[in-house]
C-alpha cells in the first residue's frame, strides 16, 4: 500500500475515533478530512467535491423541502386527528401510533414526523390515560422502521444509492427496490413491539417532569417604598445569587422575560426566580424585597410576551458539559432555564451549577422569537412550544397530493427520483404549503455537509486500495461463505451506525463492500441493501439516532430502557434482513 493509501486509512481511523470519543460535529470532521485529501493530492478537486453534486445528496435536500411542506401545512396533524382515536389498551395505543408513523416515514424525513408527533402523543396519552413512557419508544422505532420501506424513506438509502451509482456506473435502485426487504422487517418489528413492549417498557405515571411550577420557581415583590426602586438588577444584588436566579419580571400586567442585568426595578415589580425554592429566606433578607401577595404563579398564566418551551439538548450543542451559568445560556439564546430533567427525573439542587448533557430536557422561559430562531438550531431538539398555536390546515390535503405525485412519478419512471423530488419541493413552495423561509430552514446544512464531505473519504478509500485491503480482511474472516459475509457486513455497518452517524457509516462501508463483492464474485445488490438496512437499525442507545434522542426526555426514559428494548429489536431486525436477502437474492454471480 502506497503513502496515499496509508494516509486514507489513517484519516478513516482518525475520523472514526474523533466521532466516537469526542463531541466534534460530524460535518466538521468530514470537511477536515476532505480538505486534507484535496490539499495532499490524494484526490483531485473534482473527486474531493464530487459529493456536493451527487444525485443522492441533492435528492435528500429536495425531500427535506417536501417534508417541510407536509409539516408546515399541518398534513401530519390531519393524519393524527383521524387515526389515533380512543384505544382501550396500551397495545392498541402503540399500534395506533406505530402504523401511521411507519407509513409517514416511508416517504418523509422521520425527524419532522417525530417532532410533530411528540406533543400530539403526549396530549393524547393524558387523554386516554396511558403513560407516555409506553408510547415514545414505539414512536421513534416506528419512524426508524418506516424509513426502510422506500428509497426516499431515509437519507441513508438515497446516499448509498448515489454512491453505488457513482462507483459502479450502474443505474441504481428504484423507489421500491428496498421494500421487498423493508416490509418483512417492518412487519416483524411491529409484531415484536405489539407483543413485547406493552409489558417491557417502563410505566412511569408521573405528573410530568415540569408539572408543578411551584416546585422549582418562587416569587417575591419589590417594596414600593424600598431602596431597590430605580436600581438595576445587577445593582440590587439579584444577578449572582448562589442557589437561584432571576427569570422574569411581571410589571403592571406586562411581562419582562429573560431579564437582563441592566433592567431597572420598579415599585411593585413581581420577581420570578428559578432554582432551589428553599432560597426564599435568602431573598427576603434583602432589604426592599417583600413576599409576593398573589397566590397564582406568574408562569402559570399565558402571556404573549413569553413562551414556555421544552427542549432537548442535542449531541452537537455548545452547552454540553458546561453549567447553565458557564454556558452563558441567557446571553447566547435569549432564554432562561427554569428546570432540567435527566433520565426521566427533574435534576435537584443548584440550577446554575448543573452540567448539561446530551438528552437533557430543559424547561425554558423565552421570548416568542426564540421558537422560530432555535427551531432548526442544532443545539436543541425542540420538543414542544407550550405556548404555540395550532398550524393552519387549509393546504394539508394539497400537500399530500403533491407528495403522492412525487412518489408516483418516481415509482413509474416518469421522472428520475431527483427530478420528482425537485418538482415536489417547488410545488410545495409555489402552492404555499411552505414558505420560502420554511423551505430554507428545512435544509439541514450539517446533515448535507456531512453526507457530501463523507463521499471524499469513500472515494479515497476506493481509489487508493484501502477498500480492497479491508475487503480482503472481511473475506478472510467470512471464510469465503457468502451468507456469513452478508451477516458480517450487517454487523460491521450496524456497529458503526451505533458509534457514529448512520450516513457516515454507510458511506465508509459502501466502497469496502463493493470491492469485496467484486473480488469474491458476489452479487452487489443484496450487499448494498444490507448496508441500507443496517445503517437504519439504530435502536440500542438514545444517542444512536436523532428520533431516539428526541423521545428520551418526553418519555421519561433512562439509558437502560433503550438497551433493554433496542438490543433484541436490533438482533431481530438484523436476522430478518439477512434471512430475507439470502432467500430473495442470489448472493453469488
């Protein structure tokens, strides 16, 4: 192996280690690899940036906009309204969620589907008296399973197909090529959830992580004739209190949210603090602070000046492993943290010194602009805006018709998948199902950058012989037996998917698998399909797939809940995939 191959192998190992053991964002890691491969001449400029013009990547971008049209027009809510109903048992409730979510995820990106469903399912769970902990994991797993039903069901399928076309020159897979494998997997997965999950998932019938505002907020008032009138929050000594901090001020019927240090206090101001409620005695020792006379918590009333928002910390957040105070949360986001929940329970103690971790659920008090500004920010996975208004539904049916037209055009070969998706995206904007701004926000730049940049490393591994070397090792371990090699391919991709992003795992394995099939005279099609399936089978940890992380807090789960439910699900899905491919496809040429 020449130096180009050694460099490519070193970059692959370094990228994997960085993604597994650090919190550096995947798109930054893969862009760094791309730059090194281009600057050192391992790849030409055209080869290094080929991923940015790949049909699979462009189709992913267009389908983001199509999904935004369904989401923005209330299309998902339309389905929820007519399907959920009033089931009598937990098992029936889980299936009422699972089947429509799997169907939706077959044609839409599953992240907006799950994001839309979470608040609806939480409200529905309360109405039918079923704990949310029995429904949130089925919601996420159904979305993951549904993504395996079609080529557009998940970005990973499109990316694998795009790389397969680029490296082999073949026409690639059709829209429903993967359905022959995905449908049995969905059926088996749904049956497993139907018979096992009602009893195996935890029953945490709590009043809600943030159900009682009095548990974590306290209120006092500024004395009308006291020395604090006219002083700023900083001058009054109310900014750097140890156990609590000032969140908002109610003043003459109006609200001042996310209070700054320079805000001047006025007579009669009602001050709302978050943190350890036992610190009320510390506050009342301050001259000019008196007990609040109004019994109803200020935060319990709806005000147009602020929103109460529940948000989950994403793995890419700037706040991870920092305390609320050190992260300068208020200054960075224009919002104040009222409470933090982790592993299904509210974190007690000094709020400002809690170190934030991925999957933590925050209750935030924020200005209305926070929701629109942070909805697509990768620091948070917004669970629900507790003050938001329902979407308009007048274009819901139209958005579904556009999606149906996209699917039909691609399925019958009237248009390529890319052109059908592009026309669908344009139709969503032109008909007002989503605005140009919503379409722009739907384009997830970190996902698209990660995918496009990852192609450079895949191309380098293929060009320099690293893929051939790894393929020979996999063939040696598989002892030349096609079925064993198919199984080992699934396991390798699945383990990578649980460790790094599913798209990056798939892109790294495609050139290795193609080289292996060529050397051993194996049929590449079932091996490409096993890569697609394994890259989606991320059930074992809440951090392995974005939808798992989104339901982690709202379901009140612990890490072990995913391990207990997801590990047998992963084994079952893997076994089903390998068996179906072994029966349905010739493994050798």
